[in-house]
C-alpha cells in the first residue's frame, strides 16, 4: 500500500505555491472486537490517536514548523502595519479615473472627426460608393469573383480581440438585415464616416488597451473597428441594430419618464392588436435603466397592465420590462375606446411622479398606440400640458386606414411630438426609432456632448455575429459613448442627430487596477453605477454552467444590496449611489466553496466616487489579521516597490523549504497522481480556498477538506492546510499558509486504523467501527462527511445521511444553522402546463395553439420569413418542458460551535432510543461521530442544504 502527497504553499502577497508529491508505504493492522455500547472514553481515544498521527503527518510533509521557525528568526526585521483603507480606495479611484479618462478622450476624438467629416460632405442622392460590408467581405459568387460590397479583406487572428481574425487598419460597416445596403442615406453616411478609420487607428496606437471602437448611425448602419467579419444566424439574419443598444439610447436621449397607452377597444382585434403589442415591446427596447415607465390599456375603462403598479412609474430595467412583456400577451380587445380618460390618467401619473423628485427632471412623454382618435382632446391638453408642453405626445396609428390620422397628427404637432403610422409588423422597428430623434433635439440644439457610461453588459447579438468561442464565454464590459450632431449652419437649429460613437471597456481591465496584494486574505474591491447596479464585485455571477458558459438573465441589473445583503438599511448602497466618500462597517457571512461553506467576519468598507464617471468604487477589508500586513527589510530600485519587497522577503524566508521537500521526496516512490486527482483542487482566486479557511482557524491547527468536484470519485483527495502567523496576537497578519494534498483512501485508512484501538489488556476491544451495530463518521466543521463506511456518502452533508442525529446536534448547540440568501439564483420553471389547460376552455386559446403549432411547422421547414419573429421564438420555447428563470432563494449553511469539544446524545425514535457520541479531533476542524445503529431512525426527515425559492406577495394599492 502507498500514500500520495502534494505539498501546498502560499504567501499572502505573492500567492504562489509549490507542489511536491511524496509516497510512503503503509501496513494495515486488523483489530477485532465486539460492541457493548458507546463509551465516551474509547471514542476520545480514537479521536486522539487519529488526530495526533494525522497532524504529525501534515506538519512533517508540509514543512509548517520549519516555515514558522524561519519567520520567527526574522521577526525583528519585520514591521507590522495597518492597511489605510481610506488612502487605498482613493488611490484606486484615481487609477480608475485615469483609465476611464483615456477612453473618454478617444471617444471625443471620434466625435470631432465625425462632425467635421459630415460638415464637409455634400449629400448626393446619386452617390455610388463601394464599401466593406461586414457580412459580405471575402465572399465570392459561383464564378469565384468577389461579391458586390465584399472584396478581399485581410484578416489575422488577434489575442487582444478574443482571438478573432481582425484587420487593424480598416473598419467594416454592418447594415441591418431589413435595410437596403445601397440606400442613398446609408451610402452617403458610409462615405463621409470613412474619415473615422484614421482616428480609429490613431486611438489604438495611443492606447493599446482599447478594444472595439465604433460609430452607430442614426440611419441604421454600424461602423466597427477593427474590421471583422460578421456571420448571420442559421436563418440568414443578424438581429443587431445599433440604434436599440443601450449605449446608443443613453447617449442620444436624456433620461425620460414614459407612459404607454394601448388601445384595446373592439376595433383593435386581430392583426392590429398583434402589431400594437410588438410596437409596445419595441418602445420598451428603447428604454434604459435611467428611464421610468408604465403601460395602461384602455377601452371604456382604464386597465393597468400590471395592476399592482397603478398610479406610479417603475424603473425600465430588464426585470421590469420582461415582467410587463409577459402581461402584454394577456391583453384582448373589446368594447369602445375612451381616449380622453386614458390621457387624463397618463398626465396625472407623470405630474405626480415628477413631484416625488424621482425620474426625469424635464423629459416626459406619452406614447399612444391606437387605430384612431375621433377627436383632438384639446381640452385635456389645455388642462394638463399647455402652454409649457412639458409632455411630448407620440401617436402610433396602427393599420392602413387614415381616417383618423389628422387628429393624431395634430396631437403630435400641438405637443412637440411625432406621428407615425404602422401598417405591418415589418414597419414597427423603424417607426418606433423615430421618436428618439425628437427626444434628442434639445441636446442637439444645445450641442451637449454628454459622456455616458453603461452598466456592465454583454452584447449577445454582437457576440453571435462575431461567432465568439462559446467555451470561453462572453466577457462583461462597459461602454463610453457620446452623441454626434450635425454642425452645418443650415441644419444646426433643426437639431439633427447623426449618430453615436463609442468604445468598449472590458471589466477585466478595471480589475487589473485593483491592488490585490493590499486587500488581505478576505478583502476585495467593487464598483457600482449611479443606479446601484454592480459594475464589478467578486460575488457577481453573470454566467451559469450548463455544458458551456451561458449568460444569466438580469445579470446587468444585480443591485449592490443583493450581494451585500446584510446591510438591511442600504446604508452602504445609498452612500455610494449618492457619490459620497466615507466608511461603513458590518458583520457579514462570507460564503465560499460554491456557497456550501460560510465564514463569519466583520468587514470595514471604504468608498468614494470615480471622477468623470457615474461610478463609485469601494474596498472591503476584514477586521483582525485581514487589515494588517508586514514589511520585510529588503531594498528594491524599480517597479511596484511594496509588492516586490514582499515577494523578495518571501523568497528569502521560504528558500529552505525547497531543500526540505526535495529531501523528503528523494526517499519515496516516484509514482504521481493522475490528472483526475488534480482537477478542481486549486482555483484562480487571489487566495485559494484552503488558504482562506486555514486563516480563520486557531493558529497551529490544520484544516481538512475534500474538493466537492472530486468527492464521489474513487481517486479523490484530501487537502490539509494551516496558517502561519507572525505574532501571537489577533492583529498579527497571516504571513503564509502551507499544506499537503493526500489520497483520500490513505486518509481513510488512517482513520479506520485509529478506530480499532482500545485500552483492553487482552487486545479484545469492547467496541470497534468494524461492528455492524455502530456507524462511524468523520465530518468537518461544516458538517460534510470525509470518512464513512459507505463510500457513496463521502462528500455528502451529514444531515442527509443521519437526519435525526444532525437535528439533535442543532438542538444541543454543537452545530449552528446559518440562513443565507442568493438573489442571483436560477430556478427551474415548468413551461407549458398552464397554457395547455387553458386551450380546452378558451376558444381564442385554441386558435393561438393552432397558430403556434403552425409556426413550429414553418420553422422546421424554414418557411418562417413572413411571420412575426417574436412569436416564432415563443413557439420554440414552448416545446421545452423546463426553463431556467431568475429567482431569489434562501438556503442554510452549518458551522460547528468551537467551544464544544465533545458531547453525547440520545434520540427517541419509534419505540427505541438511539445514542451517539461526537468528539472533536485535536488540532483540526474535524469531528468523529459514532452512532448506535441498533435503533432505526430512518423515518426521521433529513436535514438538507437545499435552497428554497422566496415567493413575494404583491398587494394591490387602491387609488381613490
């Protein structure tokens, strides 16, 4: 028999670790015995024997005592300092401000170049111009010739751009699928915007950290640098229109309050209601996180689409917009339309909301989606909107008839709005977009080149068009954008928006600025937007794994209060949203190991704003050793002096370890663990999990655990680690952590050998774990099983196996249940059951079901192009049985009580009493649990760690 070792070492600044395998032979001794109860003295003997040997092995092969001795020798040449959190966060803010400033300057240079190029250009409706179309480049026809608007376009792979093949000298132009490539407006725009190529290249040479730079035209085309080939989806479509991206909308318009009125009178039945729903959905697409909205359906009565939110406006984040979209499907047409009452309600909401001080200060609008108006309703406008005309009216006439068009046109003109007529589903997108130009006029006329910054996001449509490697996963970014205006004298007063320029900033670049070596073991930095949404935070989880990395819904609107949820009063969040500088502290429960374990600590927060942006940055430092670090007496001449000093000091102190480990290895077998053993043991975090957990244990003790990813494999491993402390007090920093990785089977053999020991002189033990009448377990301080006779139970939570015993341990205080919350969870939801039931009772649902099945048929035979795209997507979704949806969950974690070293207990089951003993393993985080197996308690419910979805109850407010 042999045992395998891997030695782990990490220092708190360099976070490097050395690996070494050591193999030692082992003879197993069989001990027989019989069971006569569970004597506490015997269990204590077993625990002492196992604890002593496993600590001796861990200390010897990790070199922990040698390392502790070396640090003690140099104790006088080391000084301990407290981290200045205020200074740290301010320095970080300055670095981030400088990085953001460079990106904004690059964007401003693009604005100046675009406006000058347009100023010099004379519109020519007959202009013929060959440009590089992003979809057509390098495409050839049947004869092998380059297609029109294609041509040879040199592309080379580039690591800086996700290893895509790009052209660093030229940009490409993408035109939406539903637009004509040679439309005169597009050709003219493409022609004058060619001047941006030189600025794109110059910006990239000045700042090589830049990634995508682009110009989104108000006409619909999108110029992107560096040049890259775009790929349509399987249906030949690219679902990308730059004008409905958040960066475009935010730069083109000011924050706005919007009430959408939808006519659901009897005349809106059929296709008109379908077009109306799509129009409302498209309007929602143009709203961003800085906007507020509500939707009212009207006939002879007023119906709030979401009854629980009547009389107010809500933020237009993704969650709210998706929620309202679901309610749009429930609208049906009947009765007559009383528009006057609906307009009165809309004006009242906007006025009342404005009085609260929330939302937009001056930009408000009513979107009217209807098939006609029988009168002008000038009395309503005179009462609410004239003469100031603060609220713009945007009527959308649905259908081909124009009988009532004049009334709607008059409403738009009398209230500084814009009239559009939408006859088909294909007309919706372009007609909805027109209102943005009207809303942007004040900014254009005043020539306000406001710099806007988006929240963290992933542009999935762009990623799909670029055919990004799905295994790598899309990366989060923020965008800095600025509007481009016409500066021609003849059009200056008309307020013409030419488009928006922007550049993307990967959040990875932001994270590179964080001085991780100054944050301690559990410290971290984070940043949020002025809406409280997370820009970067270690607990933000934008991806979820399901065979490949996939983007979570609603990842861009995760609020700071949802990860720092212990701050019940939102003190930290509100201070940062209001861009203040200050400090805050609170007790926190930090989850590690994928939420299965929890560490309790006290965090101090330091925060300030990032000048020139809407962002704020914060730093969290854990009290105690987490706020202290040491400086060794070494000298350096260049680079990051503090970091280099600490790394050099590490090198001096740890130099003897290499020889020590090598000496151990030379006398052992050269056999190595397989790749399966290594998988998942280490992570890329600043401090590995084994380091973090060791730091929270009593100095001198080892912490043992099984990586969950390998717990059920026969070749699993056990990690054993301990922290090295410089001084014997709480303020002393943890200077290093060191440990070993051993084969689980070796670890388990050591345990079973210890459990066969006894004090009987004749060697016949009264009790042994080999007896069938008792079950022996080795669990850690979070209740997870490391050793059990049933191999399949290894790695499971103890409460799932011994529910009755775990419940008793909780009642006795040996373990504590800690309630945790996950506001970024995904829950499975069964789709289709309620719809299928409704089809039997509702004749309109029967028709809808038939249409859905027809769409599925058309999709399967690629005969889909004439149908509503949204409906086709829903048809595909409806075929799946389950779908993952965002949800909030509550779940437990369990922690042992450190002061309780041993205890016994009895459990009353069905007609019998089951006894057990729990004994702490000395110098470790482990507990031996011996349970009487003669009394059956299998009917007792298990204690699980399963999350429970939090269900919220909305109460409808009545307004009189």
